[in-house]
């Protein structure tokens, strides 16, 4: 098992881009690497209604990942981002963004791609990478105590 977490982010980014070209969007997606060497892709085809549902989904995914032997994963999620205070959904200057987050037991990466919509066409901007992310319901699902790099 190689641990190129950046490559996992790039792969998930390409999957998200393909779906944007074909469908104009996608449900939350999970690309997981299993300890037996297999890789699987899942979608969670529903909208979350508030923080409690997101947190419950994160806990359930953590349990599922543990039972299936997931040693690393990447997820792609559509969201709104904002520089202003309060909820991004209430900010008239918000941006539509695709977050691509990946982690294994010791390392994490965050990729961001803005969504550009012009009429009936949607596309993603170039992938921008970061070494860390804010803690959220979709983070820390396989991480072990001892911190991230």
C-alpha cells in the first residue's frame, strides 16, 4: 500500500470534475482504500438537514470504515464558502465550492475547486491544495491518536 495522499485528492478531483461535466453536480462521494488493497467509491445521495445529521453521518461512516478495513479515504462535497461572519448560505457574496478532503491515520490534505456556473454549463476551477483542514463531520474518520502531519 503506497501512501500518496496527494494522488488520492487528485483522483477524487478528477471524478468530481467528470460528474460536473456530465451532470452539473454530484452527491457527497467517498473514495476509500481498503487494507486488502481494493478501492471503492460510494455516494451518500441525500441532503443533510443541519449539524446533527452531518455529525451522525460522520459517526456512522467512521463505524462503517472501521468494519470494512478502510485505511484512508477521500471525500468530495459541494458546499458554499464565505469570508463573512455567520452561515455561508446567508451571505450574498458566498462562493460555491467543491471540497476534496483526504486522510489516512497520520496525514491529511484538502483540495478546493470553485464552481463556475454559466447558464446551463457548470465547471470547476483548477485544484488548489492545502495541508490541513478545519475539523468537521467528514474529517477524522480513520485518524489515529497522535495527530496529523
